[in-house]
C-alpha cells in the first residue's frame, strides 16, 4: 500500500528554525539535547518498576493499580500510533535540512525513516495524562506530584527531539487528541471497573501470591 506523503506546514518550519537559532546561540543546549531527546523514554520502564517495588514493600495497592493502568494506556496508545504510521510517510527534518549540523540522539541508529507521528511524544504524554486522570480519580499528593514530574520531562524531551531535528513540531502536536483520549476512555467508570476487575487486580493478585509464596509473607487483599 502506498503511503500518504506529508510535508511540514510553514508554522512548523518556522518553529524549527527558531529552535536552530537558539541552538547556535547557546551551545550548551545543543550538547544536552541529544541526551534528553531519548534518556527519559528509556527511564520510564525503570521508573515504573521501582515504583511498583516501592508499592510492594509499603503494601500500597492503589499505586500498583496506577502503575499497571499507565502501562496499559501507553501500550494501547503506542499500538494505535504504530498502526497510523503505516498510512503516512514524512521525511525527518534531519534529512530535509541536511545543511544544519546536529549531534545524534542515543537511539538515532534505530529510528524509523518516517517522522510522523512521534512515538516518544505519545509515550511521554500518555504517561502524564494517565497520571493526571488517576489523580482526579484518587486525590492523593503522590499522583499529582508524579504528574508534574511527567509533564515537565515530557516537555523537555519533545522539545529536544525537535531541536535535534528528529521530529518536526507537527509530529509532536499531531497526537494531542490521542494522548488525552486513550487514558480518558480507560477511566470511564464501566471500562475502569472492568479493567481493574479482569486485568489490573488479577495481575496484582498473581504478584502477591508469587512473592508471598516465595518469601512467606502476607499481602493486603485486592
């Protein structure tokens, strides 16, 4: 199937050029941008594992549910994103603007050839939106502070991906609706209850049974 070729709109090109001008003016930004363009998305799985381990030790079931909910929401958003990528093709700015020098990102060698839409933006913003919605459902300071943390690093990462010419600005903004819709749909009451009953809580019960048997310790019931 032939893909639909996309071209960056003029406003996106202007934003990118503005970022290039900043990079030329402040060299430390160009030094840090390649690292920050990828490091956070690599740290997300480690962060969730550490949070889940913390919840196991402290016996905090709601934090476990939140961690699993984020994983499910992010997985669904990424699958949709990958599916959409099969219909469109868009040259990365690093190819189009080959006269601009930039350092390679950590994952540069495994990047797909098409830039639209951004997997990193979908992952990072889904994390942030899922956490915000979970806080609205369960008003605990831990979740609102986690949301604040996620939204800050998401903005840093997406801006750095534009600065390193990996993505056009529209690649980032294109899936604003997806970032919001997937976590929001999963938080609708009947869907949330079904998700907790048939997926999230069974995972937690299995984890409690496994580690309870392994270490001969009791866990709070879900």
